[in-house]
C-alpha cells in the first residue's frame, strides 16, 4: 500500500496569509444548548490587529449568541479540501450604526475592498443605518490549520 503525504500544520504567517486571501468563511457561534451555530460570512482580516471583522444586522441570531457567549471561530477553506485555517477567539459586537457616518458606519465602510467601494458614500452610510448594521470583531487568540502538499 502506498503511503500518501499527510496534511502538514501551517505556520502562523501562512495561516494569516490564507485568511487574507479569502473573503468568505464559516463563522461558528455557540447556541444556548451548547451546539454550534454555523453561518457563511463575508469577512475582513486585519493581520496586524489579529482581528476578523464581519458586517451583520441587529436581528441576526449570531448576535444574540455572541452577546450571551463571545467565544467564536472562523473556518476558512484553502486551495483544496485538506487545506484550511481556523481563527478562534472572543468576539465583541458593536452597537448598530445610528447616524450616517458615525464610527460604526465608518468601520463598516473601511471593511469594503477598494475595488468595491460604493460610488455614493453618503447613501451607503444611510443604508447601513436603515439596515441596523453592526460590526462583529473576532479578536483572534489562536490560529490553526493544515495544508496538503500533493501535485495534480
């Protein structure tokens, strides 16, 4: 029987790079029952601050979960099914943006990649208020993941 290569652990730098390359991941929060609640999320990774930011609305169940228990994890897929990164930590949930251009609205605006910036910034900031948008900040205290080195 031929032994195939095993997945190898990724370095902190490689994990941070993977988080920076992706835009979508699966956020895990903890339900009252103790079971995980999983949701696919668009995110922004700040490697220097070791913080993952998510935009959400005040009425989402993940907000209630995080207010009750701030422990969370983000799973991000790598280039193949054996490659991934996980960012674990405690999350904080901002208040909703209430005035177009307030600090929360500006933080949400800063999360958008330059190529996707809205043409009408004022209208965008007003829309965030109407949607009761807020920021989830996952302060990462542990990164782990693997890669599998195989050709073709």
